[in-house]
């Protein structure tokens, strides 16, 4: 199954190109696993390719805040994510789990 969007929370999704999803998963998966281990939220995000949607909706506030930093950093670097940066930033910052750094 191929990834096509990011579910930030129930009812909030950001539609991304498949290549953008792959870059986002590559940028966030290992750092999240290294920092938090395979918790429910991080584990579900790591298995996203199986489900077809990058899913951050089950992350705790701490996991989500770290994910947001990684995602926004990736949006600065990835040519595939750059066109989605504004929508990604808006969705992440609107989530109550978001904590500005």
C-alpha cells in the first residue's frame, strides 16, 4: 500500500504526494523510535505504510511535539515536502498537543 496523506488527528488530514510521505516517514521514524521506543502512537506511525496513511493521531503530546519539529524540519529539506509546508505547519500547530520550541 502506498502512503498518500498524514492524519494529524481525527478529522484533520494533510494530503501529500507519495514521495513527500516517504520523506516524512524517513525523517521522523527513527528519531521517534530512538527517543520514545515503540509506544502505541510511535508504533502506529512506524507501521503507517501498512495502513496507507501516515498517522500521528495516537501520539502523546511529547511524541507529537517531537514529531512536529521533525516534520517541519523535513519540510525545509525535502523537495517533495516543500510544496506542502504551509498546510503541514497549519495542521500541526492547530493541534492541542503542539508545543512550540
